[in-house]
């Protein structure tokens, strides 16, 4: 690859997508550190997230209209979602793409990258280790999803969130239950608290109890049979529960759901379909006008009644299954994603040239394919 690496950013094509992979601020930061780099942004690529072409040009990028020509001339394509097939197939051999990839769910993408000899770097396989925190786009986006989940809950509920003492009487605060207290869940808790609700949360990993309580929420205890080590993997993720424990959890959760005005579900077990935590019977026991916000809708949902992408009413309870929540906050989501990309590029740009230091576990795990070969040990192990 010659010295003047050409970085290209195309307009995202998914109908729900408003984000852009690199902001004008990101362009400026890259150009400051690597003057020789050429950056071209497709005309209008930042428009839906509030970043105008003019800002990109002022930051040092060029703009171009011909998507096909831009893809063909890119040494590195930066994207949020994995680009359409025709874009990848139109790229040069030896060039690279960085985007969310979901290689385990999309073997076809991996095969295409190998066939085209395009290096694929996946933002979703960056290991969740301390050194990679600034590159952790999954966490940046989940944080937004958790925040939006609480806002959607408050917006859909036909009652107040905070306690209201008015001349016409006192209204008690809403009760919010958050199931799954990972990145999204903790942000949902913090946001619901800020809106004045009484919040409680449950997670199968007892280690999060302290984090839940530090946000001012109470932790729902379920007396599970395994000890702490058994519900969590070495990497800090949840494991699937045994059938006996699932039944115990359901019993306790049912009681809490019944009393809640809003239930926000964010439970995830990596590589598995979303665990079903809220049953039809539980929803039918909720007060009319209550709300379930299920942000695991993309993975099949934590609630039995969730319809991905839709809000349905069941016995007067609204069940929301929103998709692509980060896109609904496209300006900040793009800003954070762009910063995550920049942090990763610090490891992969040397003297303005793209490099792949596979002795670095972050680059190794994030690189799905290189030189037509499968690289990421994470993807190899799980596919
Ligand atoms: N809708 C959207 O736009 C959007 C955006 C980002 C993330 N998400 C989804 O949000 C969910 C959470 O993402 P995250 O980054 O916070 O994941 P995370 O891994 O940080 O958190 C998931 C939590 O669920 C817990 N959990 C697993 N099984 C459980 C069970 N049976 N009961 C209670 N808790 C359980 C885990 O212990 C973990 O704390 C995922 O499904 C993710 O795909 C959706």
C-alpha cells in the first residue's frame, strides 16, 4: 500500500440508519496526526446526523458523489453497518473495511471478504478489556440504547415519572423495573432515576448489585442455586441459567413486573438468542397503561410478546420493541462511534499507512479476515 492512504466514508444505506462513521471532528483529528492521508466523504453522508459537507471540507476532507468510484479507490472504508455486497465486491484487493460486522451471524460476509481479499475489521469483536475501552463501540451504542429505552418508557406511559405534589392531590412516582444490568441496563436505570422514578433492577450476575445500588436503584434478589462464578463467564458475560433457576427467576420477576409501571429489558447472553424473561401471563398481570420496553428485540426479545420494530398493545399494556436506538440519537452516536474508530486507528496507522500488528490482541481479535484468511481467534473459536 502506498504512503497516501485513502480513507473513504460512504452514506449508510440501511433505511433505519442515520449515523455516519466519521465526523468532521474525526477528520480533523486524523489529518492532524497523519497529514498525508486523503479522506473522502460521499456527498451528504453526514447530513442525517447533522454533519454538513461544508464541515467535512473545512476539516480537511474531500467530498465525492460517485459511490462506485469512491469504493474502488479506497484503501480503507469506514462504515457503521457492514457495507452492501456491491460495495465490498467493488473494492481493491488488499484494501480494508472497518464496521460492525456480526461475523458469527453472517458467514456470507466473511466468505465474501475472503474471496475479494478485503481485510475486514469488526467493531463488534473488539475485546472488552480496559485498554480497549476507548474503542468499545458496542458499549458506546448500548449506553445510548439504555438511555433511549428509559425515555421511550416515560414517553409511552400515560402517567407521571416523578412524584408530583399538586393542589389537586399527590401523585406517587412511577415504578421502573430493569431486567439485565449490563451497559444498556445501567444507563436505563440512571436515566429513569433522573426522571424521578423508583427503580429496581435484576441481573443474573450478582456482581452488578453494587453498581445498581450506586445509581440509587434497589437490586432484586433471586436466590439462585449456583454460586456467583457459575452465572458469569471469565470474560464477565452472563451464562445461560439452569431450568430450575429459570423457574425461580420467573417467579420473583413475575411479582416485580406486576407492580411496575415500566419494565425495561436488556438481558443478553452473547451468542445466544435473547432469554425470555417476561411472559405473556406477566404482561397480562400488569396495570393497563403500563409499558414494556424490550431493547433485546433485535435478538428475538426478552418479552414473549415483543414484535421487533413495533409497539403493540396487549390488554392495555404497551409492548415496545425498538430497533436501532443509537440511530435515533444519530448526532452523538456518530460522534462517539467516530471516536471509537479513531482510537482503534491509533493502533493501525503508522506514518499514515494502514498496518495490522497482530501481536496486539485488540487488532488480532477485531480483524476477521486478512489476505483471504480468517484471522480473529474469537470468530474462529465460535464459528
Ligand atoms: N435496540 C437497540 O437499538 C440496541 C442497541 C444496543 C444494544 N441493544 C441490545 O441491548 C441488550 C443489552 O446490551 P448490553 O451491551 O447492555 O449487553 P451487556 O452484556 O453489557 O448486558 C446484558 C446483561 O444481561 C444480563 N443477563 C443475561 N441473562 C439474564 C437473565 N436471564 N436475567 C437477567 N439478566 C440477564 C447479563 O448478566 C448482562 O449484565 C442486547 O440485547 C443488545 O443487543 C439494543
